[in-house]
C-alpha cells in the first residue's frame, strides 16, 4: 500500500518549469491556500519553477494577497487563463500590463471544459460568448497584445454558429478536500462547495499529469464511506495536510456548519438593508421575482435582492442559486460569496452551468457597470481596471429574463428620499449610460433577436430592451426626465409611455411583496389588448387547493370575460401554479367551459413540463386542443399566426 501523505515541500517539488497548473477554488471556498503558499515560497527561495501556465474558472483569491495573488511574481507565471479576475488583482495587473499572456473565458465554459479535457476531447462546443468579447471576431478573450494563441474558434454546426473552446492539457492539478486516507481518497464534508474537484483531477490524470490535494485531516485507510468520497484515490498522487489558517472554509469564515448543510442556520434575524439607493434598486428588482422560479443573483448590487426577499418574507417562494453550485437557501455575500445558509442542494459547478446554459434560470439579476444605446453591458474591463466576466456571460445569455441593476451614475452620487419622492443632491462623477461600452460582456442586439426579456434597473428609472434599443419605461417620483435622466446619458433612449415606479419602493416600511406575489387580485392579473383582441391572463403562483379556491378564481375571471364585447384570444401564464389532484378534473371542466363560451383561440404557457403534460392531457380528454407552450413568446406567436 502506497502512503500518499507527504510534506508540503516534497509535493511542490514535483512541479516543473513550464507546467500548466489547474487551480481549484471559488473566492476562498475550495482554494488550496497551503499549496499556493508553498509554491510561492519555493519560487522566492529557489527562483523555480518558472514560466507556469495557470488555468482557473472562478477567481481563487481575496482581492489582496491570498489565493492566486501569491503567484503574481515576474518569472513564475508565463500565461494565465481564467474566468473571473477581480479577486486576483495582482495577477490581473500583470495581465493588463502585458507582463504575462492572459485570457478571460466564461467561467462556466472553463468549468465544463474540464470534463472534455478529462475525456480526451479536442474541445467543447458552446453558444456562450457569441458576439461578446470572447468571440474571436472581437478579441477571442485575449487580455493583451501578447496573447496571440487562438483558444476559441467560430464553427458552423447544423446551420448555426457555435464557439469551439480548445482543450488545454493539465500537467498539475492543485485541489482541496476535507479528509483524506493514506490511499488518497478525498472527502469534502466540511467544505461549503464541491466545485469541480473531480473533473479537475480527472483532467490532470488523463492528461498524464499529477494531482496534489490539500486537506485538513487524515483518516484510516478504508474508513471513508464510498459515497462521501468526491475524488477517488486512484486520481490523487499526493496529499498534503495544512494548518487551519490555510484551510479556512471561506476567506471570511473559519467554519460555519450551516454552509455545509450539517446544521440548519437562523436566517430570520438578518438585519434589513439601509434605506438608500441600493435598497431602492433591490426593491424594484425584487418585484420581478417569479413565484416558484429559479433565480441567480450576481455579486455586489444584486445581493441586495436576497435581503429584500428575506425582509418581505418571499424568499421561501423562490429558489435562489449561485453559479458555484448552490440551489436554495440564503446565498452569502462578500468573501463568503458562493456559499449559502440552509441550501437545498449543492452540486458541482459544471453541473450548475449545464442547468443554466440549458435555460433553467427563470430570472437572473446581475450588475451593470456600463450600458450603451444598443443595450450592450460591460462589467469586465474598464481601461486599466480588469475584473473579468466570471459566470456573467453564461448567465445573462441563457436566463429567460435578465435584470441588470446599478446606480444611474457612479462615484459620489448622493440622493434624498423624502415623502416618497427622490431628489438628486449630487450626481456621480462617472456616467454609466454611454455611447459605446469599452467591452461587450452582454450583447443587447443578440438578446433582442432571441426575444429575451431584458430590463435595466436604477434608483431613478427603469429601461427595457426593445428591437429599437433601450426604452425608458419607468421613472421614480420626483425625478425630472430631462435633467436627471436624459442630460446624464450619452445617447437618447426610446421614449413612449413612461410610468411612475411603484410608490411603495420609496417608503421605508415593508412593501408587501408577499401579498403581491401570492394574493394578487384578479383585476391586476388580467389585461385585454383591444387592438389585437388578446386577453393576457397571469395565473402565476395561484394555488387551487379547495372548491372555495376554485370559486374564488372563477367568479372574478368570468365577470371580466362577461364585460368584454364578444369572444377573445387567450394567452395564459401558468408558471408556478398548483392545482390539487382532487380538483384537477373540475379545473379542466372550468377551462373547457370558458374555452367554448368566451375564447376564439386559447393557448397557455408554463416552464413546468409536468404541468404542460398534465393540463394538456386533461384538455385533450375534453376534445380541446391544448396549445400549451414553454414561453410567452411561443404562445403569442401562435395566437398571431391564427389571426385572419
């Protein structure tokens, strides 16, 4: 039996000049800090190894000195390929200055690419990154002029454009777990995330490379439960036990049981946000949260949406996720970002991005640094300041609805909110709505072509992406459109029917979003477009659990229909709707009667495959064509096609 537990210096000595090193970690979670410290010390003492290439998905760093910042020494690193860079500023500075070759690829694509490297494939096809700076027709993800190797190509597949991400063989993988036995089997019971430890290890092993694992403790051989082993010993070459200071659960928290699911944490004592522009933005964004929907909240400004949802007692009616692999619970912020208290599930990062890329997100709320007239957004590069895209491109390109949030201007902005009205006391020094963004992290025109719902939410107004560009649709009470909005932009938005933002947003007390979400009255759920003669019915979140519920639904709906002149075309949203099985037949009977009495044509949409199948079968049994679609766009297209 080979004992794989060895001293740190012996493990680091296996790394050679020119090796490609793949490093795990999401901020501080899963970051092998002890191994990185050992590599830095060896280089300082021996000037070796030299000319390493780094491969990382998220940014294993703290924005200061830890993580990959330890490796930002001239001569140690020759090239770096990463998804998120803002928390590794020392390495980022070398990339921007041209001291190293450097690339920024979507975090999700790097995470998924690990699997294809492990499988010996030449690369990976994805639409993620098309018509952004990652597209080789722009910069191909290159950060500086030294970075001339083509890592991404445009390919045509089945008549459509795809990006092909080249595989990158891995010489050494630096990973981390909680417990190892002497055979190298690794468990992760005290880690906040599982990340991509397994595919990274497989990628290195099947590239003919080495796998070095950092752990905090050793167990007897054969004592680890097989289902607890995340990385099997046959993939691990050596294991290093490190001190607690190099094995914090996050870069902010030494250890929190609730991050692992081993304890249920208390979340109802979270303090409400300060009543300021950030909360105003978070409140407006929270109004878009879908009942029973799956949501991703980005880092920074979007984190406030979770705080508002918790304060408004609606957080249990949505599923919050992080790209790191968390589903459910309360996502954390700062250097705890990526972890969550009381998560429902924690899966691998690459699996989470499979879900995201396939359209699994109902809503994404992301930051917004620069926006232009075409709706393009830049969050990745600003002159000499380089943040990287992280998971932003995967998420923004594939979510069904996207909210970009941020203050209207930046740098010194001061506002006053009195009696429900907003006054701009001092504008920020930097404009955010500019003629052309420096780098395209999100392509507005591409999203418009796909019919995506895209909104841009600020403290003073809301824009919507249209085929004609950004349209101003809402303003805050007290805001002057010309002085406070148009004069502070480098372009003129589309202006048609501008509404006031919800007055409750600008009052310090709770807004009552729970009532809006769960008890919306029927009059606010129904809208008749007289010109097109289409009735839009929003049934999202309605629960039919009793005959009283059914009657409470029927009466106002039918009264609305009776007030219309003649039959109408129906487009009905059933997302998040629940119907008790014992009432399913009566529900279908009601829909059947409405169909024959009030509708010219009727179609419904829901992202729930189960509801589509069940409701469709009930309607078929009553000899009614179901016409149940997955999206509103598909439903509206059907109705339009049916018009004479």
